[in-house]
């Protein structure tokens, strides 16, 4: 199948060079030198792959990617970034870009990347119907951990899940409170009924009340229709109230009533409505302290913590780090179509030493960035985006020169690394190397014939 590729770059020589490199592969190539022109073409043409520079005046590459992706979810997108702006590559990958290239661009790498992205897209389109049939609804990732602390948690979850007991989950941010709440629902007899979540800190308290209990028509200005709240919609299921410590006193009273009497009134209503909903609440606040300071009702606190599950911080269960890392690598390999085989013991050692104020979420984000950035099969210490002792000793500007290399090898390496540092800018590279621009160009031609620009 012939594919149409749109290349967007405000630098005309590099646009031409990329066009040339890809047209010889049998693709139909369109070009644009600015975001506006690119958008125009996206609107009128069927495009399979968008190859765009991120740094452009007016409509930047990221904006273009966003609009193009909305118009065509199947579109393959590859972005080009400078070596110095690797964070923008990570950001782009997180926003659904398929891959990225760093300047200076190498022809072989460009071709392989484009061909892989197109292959992946063809496969995805072909298999879509098949997949739709086979799709197992995305549940939640397993609760990972073999430490004693995590065993205690999972053991408790398996014991209380089958009951309808109210559960209070407490723990620092990113320790898996929501994950546990979902696990409780999924392993309960309510699993086929609704699980709803409400974050109590995200809304004002008046809004929370109408979200939770619904309202009658005319209850307040704008209430033109009766609306059911989460408790009613959740009938027979589980309601997860996140950051419960943020509720104000009037909502606390209403919640207490539901827990005690299993009934409530819609806002503006006069009739009691019976419900059967299991409540799971979570907080990273110290509720006991909030109670002693008069900010949280004592009776509600005791009603909520019929069962309390404390999720341990990652610092308390460092032995789980290797297992978590392995699972996250797998997860992100899949998500970003990477083939990372594992991680070196030295790199694991670095991960074992970190503090993780953001707990598992922090470790997970770190692995996500590493999987996106690593070009190696195995993650090594240098691939980790963390300032480590090992790393501080080394230098990003080091060049790998060793005995056994010829002068020509050395020259090639110095030129290549300098070009990487200046994002392919020949004039800057020549100045650093203190040679003439022409000399540099001649050397590139003979030593690095594969370099595009
Ligand atoms: N034991 C675990 N195994 C695998 N993944 C986990 C585990 N615990 C947490 N995670 C992952 O870490 C991330 C954060 O977890 P979650 O959102 O459940 O934390 P939280 O305690 O609710 O955080 P916050 O207080 O900030 O809301 C999620 O992506 C979750 O899947
Ligand atoms: Mg949470």
C-alpha cells in the first residue's frame, strides 16, 4: 500500500533532504514549511504519517500534533527534536506521538522509524475489528508487591472485598489507594454493578452535595430537571469517595445519615430514598488529627473506618521496587511499542536508593520516561533521568574514545558528538572544532556519509 507522508519543517534544506530520503522508499511525500500550511493539507489529504519539527514559529509542532491527532486517531506521528530538548520528546510521547528523532538526523534511522510507524499503523487498522471482538475490558493493573507490608494489604483486601463493609483507605499520595479501591470492587459480589468515583477536593461543597445526592426540579436556579446523584446511580454497586477529609460539615452530616440509615434525600427533596451502596473512602490526610482539631466529625470517622487499610509508602517496602520496575517496563513497552528487555543491576541499585516522596506514581513516571527515552535493549544507569552519584561523576559531554580506535574513528566520534551537541548546526560545530566550515563538510561527507543534515 502506498502511504502518504506529510513532512513539516520550517528549515527548507532539511525538509528537502528528508523528502529525498523518503521518496526513494516509494512513499508519496507532501511538504509544508509552517503549521498553517500543514493544517490545510491535513484537512484536504488522506495522510498516513506526519513527520514534524517541534520548534516552529506561529503554530508550533505540539499544537499541530494535537489538532492532527484529533482529526485522525489512526495517524502515525513522528516528531523531530533537538538533542537539548529531550523533555519535549517525552512530553510528545506522553501525548500520543508514536516516536521521535533527534537532530542531527540520520537517514537510516529516519527510514527505519518511518517504516516501523507505518507498519504498526497498517497492522492496527487491519486488526481493529478482530481486536474489538476479543477486547477484554481494561480492568486495573494488578496490585504488585511481595513485601510483608503489601501482603498484609492484599490479604485484608481479599478478606473484606466479599462483604459490604465500609472501608477507609489511608496513605500517602501515590501509594495506590485508588488501585486498592478498584480491587475491592472488582473482587466483591458487586463487581457487575457500577463503581463510581468522586474526588471531594475537586468540587465546591454545594456541587458535591448535588453530585452525591442529586436534586429535584427547581431545587435551585438552573435545576430545570430532576437529576439523580451518584448514590442513586450506584445502586447495588460501590462508591469511591476520594480525599474524604475535604468534606465540609454539612455534607459530613448527610453522609453519616446514609451510612447509618441507608437513606438520603435529593437536594430540594422531601422524600427519603433507600439505597444499597458500598462506600469506600480514601484520604492522605491524618483524619484522627482532623477529628481532634474539630474539622472532621468523630462519629463519621468511626463509621468510615469499620475497616481501615493503610497503604504503605514505597520507602517502607523498597524490596518491591525491582518487581514494580519490571512490571512498569512491560506496561510501557506495550504502550510505546518499545522492546526493552530489562534493566541492569546497577540501574536497579540507583532506583533502590531514591526517596520517592510521590511513591509508586513517582517510580512509575520515572520508568515511563526511561522507556520512552532509552534506545538500548537494557536500561543502564545512564538511561535513568535522575541525578545520581554515578552520573555526577560522568559527563554528558564525554566521548567514547578507547585504545584500539584508529585516528579516523576518533575524528568521526568527535565530529558526531559535537554535531549532536549543536543539534546538527554545521557552523557552530566548525567553530567548536576550530576548523573551517568547508573542511568540516568534507569530513562529514567522508566520515559520516549517512548524516542527512
Ligand atoms: N501496588 C501497586 N502495584 C502496581 N501499581 C501500583 C501499585 N500501587 C500504585 N500503583 C500505581 O501507581 C499510580 C498511583 O496509584 P493511585 O492513583 O492508586 O494512588 P493514590 O494513593 O490514590 O494517590 P493520590 O493520593 O495522589 O490520589 C497508579 O498508576 C497505580 O496504578
Ligand atoms: Mg488517588
